[in-house]
C-alpha cells in the first residue's frame, strides 16, 4: 500500500515541490511571454507533457519510499 511521507501537510515548504510547481507553471509563463509577441506559443502537446511531468514529480516526492539497503 502506498503511504505518504511523514509531515506531508508541510510539503509546500520543500524546495523540490517548489521546483515542480514552477515546472508546472512554465507553459503559462511561456505563453504569457508569447502573448506579448516576444516568441511563438508553446505547442499544446508540449504544454500538457510539461504539466504532466510536474504533477508526477510532486506526487513522487510525496510518496514514502523504501530506504536503500546498505545506505547510511
């Protein structure tokens, strides 16, 4: 059974969650810059791929993982 990390309610404080949140917002930031005419818009498949990777990254950070055997 899948378990969340200890103190998962404070996950918003983790740097890795902030990085993945920025990655998830990247398509919107990119398209805002494109709307200003500075560059072309991000293609729709790339937009959803980036958002999907960000969600997967946050989810993988919050899931409790087994310790590596032999690690100190």
